[in-house]
C-alpha cells in the first residue's frame, strides 16, 4: 500500500532562492594584477556566482546527525558494490573535490559509497554522505564527468538542500507553529528518527529545480577549483539528455529534476570562471581501471514491481505484545514491530523490520503491518449510515493514491471495544510483489472516523491474520 509513512505527501516543488551574483566585485583587481600576472593566478572568484544555503530550521550539526542515521539505514537497504578499491577511489576523488567545496566553515564528515545499481544516479544525504551508483561510473566517459556528478552531489550538501526541503515540507504540512514543539522537546527526536529513516525519508532527496540549478553552478565551480575541466558536468548532462530521447529518462532526472537551460547555465558559469583552464584534468588511468572493475561487478537484479517473492519477507510477528497509548485509544502490537508516527500526530503505522519498502520513488510503502488513521467525519458514534459514508470516503481516498486497489468484500458489521464498526477487505498490488490484502476496520468516534488498515501480501496473509485480530482485540478507546 502506497502510503507515505513519513507523511511527505504535500511536498511540492517550491521555488527556492534565486542565484545571486556579486557584480560589485567584478574586475576590481584587474589593473593591479597586470604587472604581477606571472606570479599570481588571476582571481576567478571575482566573477563567479555566489551561492548560500537557503532557509533552514535545522543546524549544520543536525544535518550531520540526520544524514548519518539515514546513511546507516541506506546502507542496509541498498545493494552496495562491496568493492574496496572502488570505494577507496570514490573517497579519494570525493575528498579532493570536497576540499574545494564552500561549506561556510562547517566540517562535514564526508563519506563516499558505491551502490551496485545499474541505474545512472547518485545522491547525497545531509552532512556529506554520498552514494554513487555503478551506473553513473559506467556512464561517465572520463574522470572529469564522474567528478562533475560528485561535485553536483557535494553542492547539495554544502547548500543544505535536503534539510532546506525538509524545512519547507514541515511548514507546508503543519504550519509554522510546530517548530517550537519540534525543536523544544522530545518530539524533535521522533522527527529526526522519522526523517533519518532512509526508506521513509524521501523528503531529504526531493530537490526543486532551483536547487538543481544551484548545485550545477556550485558543482561547476568546484570542478574548476579542483583542476578539472568544468565543462564536464554539462557534457554529462547532455549525454543523459540525449539518452532520454524517446526512452525512459535516466533515474538521475527523477531525483535531480532537470532545470531549464541546464547545460546553458553551466556553460555560462564556465565563461564567468574565465573559460576552461588549458591544462585541466579530464581523465586518469586510475579512472579507467576503476571503470573496468565496476563493469565486471556482479549485477544485482532489482525486484520487478509486481513480481511475487521479489523481496525477502520480514521475520514473523512476535506473539509478545507491547502497549501503545495515544490520546484517542490504547492498543497492543508485536514487540518486534516498529512505530512510524505521521508528522501530523494523528496517524501512526506499525511495521516489522523490512515491512516498509521503497515504492520506487523514494516514498515508504507499507507491505506488512498496520496503518491507523483518523478522518474527519460527522455523525453520532452509533449512526450506521454515517459510519458507512465515512468509511466509503476513506476507501475512495486510499484508492486515489493506490489506483490498483479494489474492494473485495464490503460492509461486514463487527464490534471493536464494544463500539459498532465496519470491516472491509480490499485487494491491491503489494510493494513486496504480487497482490496484497488490506483489512480495513473503521469505527466512528467523537474525533472522527478511526480506521485500522491491516496490510500483508495475499500469499502471507494467513500468517498475519491472527496478529491483526489480536491487535484489534486489544484496542481500548478513551472514554
Ligand atoms: Zn541534484
């Protein structure tokens, strides 16, 4: 079931900062340098575009905390190359670039990892945790192009685009008032945990086109300063764009949406830097050797969506139950499941390790577990028509984000903690492959329609049926 457990659904592509240019410094030193030009390298920084991180409610230290947690999680979910030489090479190249990265004095603990994924892509988590797909290495014609991709990623780190985006998402989701609560008490920890969960935290990797353009411009500057041909970044994008014609666009463009005039803007920055330096580095024997090694790595097949058994099933639900208490109800859930609270506080999900999968676009999709939500609904708690109408509304909303969802069995009456309720069975495509069964139990309460969605792949549903019943039997509504 495609439900964003990180609650990042309202995340729009909002306009960020405009690029600023310090025109005032232009050409100031030109006259002074004339007689010294043999000794001094002309100060190219006088003309380059100046970029600063945007609005952010996190501190750079929180970027590191958050990124470290998300990186640890990413490492458990992604197939890594497990090729020490390749990682060492990426680290060496990345460190050389990072030394030229304007971080505003922040010391980020840069890390570089090779991911065994043929898709042409790379991503950087806040705080400096950079992951490069083997596909990006294989698609690079030379070291300068790979350096360009990595300089682009490092620029997302320096410009703090991940937490800038999270800041905007939190405001869109909850209004400004939440910040006191989030950063003033323990809720902050919960939020960091939610964002730090890589599968659930796609929010950190959803950049605006403005952010992309900024990362291109800064990436070009970093390439230049590190002694690489700064045109390499644009050349790599041109190549990706050419491959896009009439085909599926490379994955890089879904994580890093193409700003308008991408190549032109990079070329413009190269001009501002005084053109490509004559002796710029383009390739190395080392890069060619690493590329050969990467091409020879075993291919890890990605589970095709809809293919049964594509993903390893989580361990069975524990029979030992632990208590969860919310304002509206209490219940017990297996002690080997984790809680995933929604950031709005009204909803919550419970899932085993491995029960939340990536839906393919960086959103968490629940394959095994329980989702609890509250929908606004009018009507007395014993009004059966109101219960039916509100339940239908919730199911229609679920169907909007799950187009394959169908009603399998409808409107069976039951009692939940003595309250009249409705049971509905739905079928849907499982993010784990094959079909899934969703058992929806809904009850009208003074706060609205409280609904419980029990989710498991159809083939495994029998193993979860008892657990779901035990959880629902344990529900106690607040008086
Ligand atoms: Zn990007």
